[in-house]
C-alpha cells in the first residue's frame, strides 16, 4: 500500500465533525420517539390505574428499527471516509455490508433491552414515590409523562454515545481490510475542558492494530482499574469511558508520515 501523509489533529477534527452531523439525526428521532412513548405511558396508567408496561413493546420495536438504520448509515459513511483517505479500492461494498450486519446483530437487541429496562425501573420508582406522596392517578400519570426517562438530555446522550461507538467500531473493522503492511492505531482526544483527565492522558498513545489500549479508569472510592479497549468508544471500556466520549482512533500503516 502506498505511503501517505496524515495530519493527526486534522484527522481528529474530520471525525469529530462527522460524528456531530451523524448524531444530530439520531437525536431528533429518539426525542420524537421519547415524546410519543411518554404519552403512551401516561395513557396506560390512566386507563388501568396501574402500569403493565405495554407501551414498552412498541417502544422496543420502534427503537430497534431506528438504531438499526442509524448503525447502517454511520458504519457505511465512516468506512467510506477511511477508504477514501487511503485512496484504495481494495475493499468492496460487501465488506462494509458484513461489518454493518455483524454490528447490528451483536449490539442492537442488547442496547434496546438495556434502555427499556432502565426506562421501566425509573418509571416504577416514580410511581412508588407518587403513591407514597399520596398523589392521585392523574397526578402520577403526569409525572410518568415528564419522567427523566423521556427527557431530551437522555435522548441526546443516547444519540451521541451510539453514534460514537458505531463510528469507532467501523474504523476498527474496515482498517483490517485495507492491506496495511504493519497496521497501527493511535488514540486521539479532544483536549478541551470537557475531556476526561484519563482520556487526556491517553492522547497520542499508539499500539499495533491488534493490541488493546490499556485505559486506567477511576473507580468509586478512589483508585483506578485497567480497562482494555480495542478502540475509542469500545463498550468493553464501560460507561465511564464510553458515554458522551469524543475520542477517536487514527488507523494507519507504520510507514505513513504522521504529523
């Protein structure tokens, strides 16, 4: 493969811009779904004077479709960006399709289940508090509709985190199909006031493509634990390393010129 010149910070900014644009679309769709689901949850409690969580069935189906379509768009767009950067035609659309299908199969159902379960727990707690406070059925119903499970900030967090993880997964997988002689990867951080201190410390860390990044992550009560991540946004890093993260991984051949 031909040697190329890559500006590290320019590459980071390109990935960040792409991430912000892609996450906007998902953010709008999730906010719309949350609003619709909140009304259904309110109506269910009013109708039955209890909550059976029937509304979560439609929510799960709709959310699965939204996420699947978004993952497909993100992974395809991200993969093509890296292919264009390398000016190579070695990869085929079939390679991207396989990456998309694998991610959707391995991630989507679990993600929908996790978010649905969290929603159920938060509403259950809201009902419990409402009953303890002596609120009426209509009053509790309103609290359900306004529950933090359906808050705009939660939709934004989900949109950003899911876009970020899918982008980084795509970069990692497509980099393995580009024919690098000696593939390496480097951690890139935002380097602003919102950057996690331990992610700032990871900036510029470079390892071979198949090695793991070793991220010293803070734990409750003090101290740190080593989290091994294949790439920035890797869900194996846990919530502290993934939620609202803006780090990206630069993939290149060891013979490339990096400035």
